[in-house]
């Protein structure tokens, strides 16, 4: 005898969909057909098509994804700034149109000539072309006071550095101020951080100074991005 419970089970049996008749007769009501209540708020999602980091190229990470996107675009923005300066310099130095300067895996195509990238960078450096992006941080750590003063003056004269620090003491800072007054038309050194690290605390251990200088540069850049 056949089990009645099995015979009456809907499993594996063809069934008519509840709205089938409405669909085929045109009486089905879809979401788009339902009248909207008065005052309904409409919202559309708009996704950014490009990430920008023009405010300060060396922006800091703020989240796992957005931070990496911003820093990636910051690196791209910095590279584009430096490339544009090198193109302008090469065009003027080799007397060709900017459109005739192209970067390739073999070197830099300057008109009909291929020039090594190192040669162009060296020539641009000697011509005082800025080879760092706006918003960069500079920490001067040489053992030569004269060289330190030249580097600091160059960084301060740019006017677009996020941070400029120099290893030294209050005495060295005062000597730099006098040098800038006499040899750099009174260049203001207010934007300079010197001493750096924990020198003001009397702790001159290299690892401590490095850690605190790193924190200072990050804090300065972070303030510039907010």
C-alpha cells in the first residue's frame, strides 16, 4: 500500500507559482508600479573616480584601504611633479620642445638623443631644480656645519616643505640665524626645527633622537593634511 503522507507531499511535485497568473495576465504589481508616498527621499550612490592627494603629497594613512589609496596617489603625484620639472629642465638645457622629451627604459629621449637619467638628474641638481615634491620633509644630519647651513637655506627658500629639521644645538641655530642674515638676505629660520629629537631634554642617544624626530615629522605632516 502507498504511504499517503508520501503521496500528498509537495516535494518533487510541479506546483503553480502564486503570482504566475498575474504575470501572464498583466495584473502583477511590481515595485516600480507602487505609488511613492509623498516626500519620499531619493538617494544615489556616487563613487569617486579618482583619488587626490594634492593638498600634501606625503599624506598619512587614515584607514586600511583609504590610507593606502591616498599614499599611492601621493607617490604618483610626487613622481609627476618631479618628472614635469625634469622635462622642463631637459627641454631648456638641450634646446628641444618639451614634447620631444620622453622617459624610456633605455634612458630619456631628448629630441634625437638618448640621455641617461642619472645625467639629467645630476645636471638638474646642479641647476638647483627641486627634485622633491611639495610637502616633503627634510632632516639634515651631516657632520659639516657649512653643508648643513646650505641645505637648510635651500629647504627654507622653497617655502613648500612640510618639515625641516637640523641636528645640532641652540648655539648652532643661533649661528645659522646670523649666517642667513649675512649671506641669505635675512632668510627667516622660524620654520626650522633645531635641535631635533630629544636634544632639548638632554638625551642625545641616536635611537631616541631618531624615534622622536620621526614622530615630529609625522605629526607635522598630519597637521598639514587636516
